[in-house]
């Protein structure tokens, strides 16, 4: 148990550092930015209590906001992602499939499951983030295009990170 807590704290700190130091400075085509910090929320164990899931997601979002001067946008989007996570998990599979010790990742549940799980939650995160950022419907097509491209880039970076750092046992 303590090893799992230590790994999650380390993952939290490393992902915040990568996001703040490297990824916040990358802007493909001027508006596409990978948000790898969502990997922390995606990889939290299934047994994580809902209050801790929401609190830690809000915390990582606030840290990203503090370093990005985005005034709560990431905190709100990360909290929305964490709030939606149990619903997405229920939609994807039945409860009996998540045995203790199984983690939401490529290693334990496979590529297809992880792709649909992470794509759904990243889409929720980015939809909230970009619609709150724009906060008007006059630019709806540009916002939808931005959501789509950022979701693809973030999903690609999350899958690459899974293959690089989480090898099969």
C-alpha cells in the first residue's frame, strides 16, 4: 500500500514538472498543446476513494494553473475529468472486471480498453477546458476543431508514455 502511495505521489510530481517545464512551452501550429498531466488522473487505482480522486485532481489542476496563469481552468477541467471517471468506467465494463490490484493502464487491461477509457476522459477534460476558456458559442467550430486536435495530441502522448514507462511484467 505504501509503495502504491509513493508511486502516485512521484507520478504527480513528475507529471507536473514535465507539464510545466516542457509541455507548456510547446505549441504546435500556435494552439495545439499536449496536456500529459491528465495521465495522473487516468492511472489512479480503481480503489481510490471518490473524495481523494476529486481532491488530487483538483490539486494537480491548481498546480498547473499556478504555473500557467490560467486562473482555475485546469483545476476545473481536471476535477470534471475525475468526476466523470466513475461513469466512464461503468460504461466501459462491469464492476466485477476490476479486481483488486488491477490498474487502469495498458499493462493490465490492454490497448483497446485503455484507448477508449483515456480517449473518453481526455475528450471530457478538453471539452470543459476549451469551452470555459472561450466562454462563448460564436467560435464554436474553431473551439471544436481545437478540442479535437488537442485530444488527439494528448491521447497520443499518453499512449506513448504508457509504452515507454509501463512495460509488461
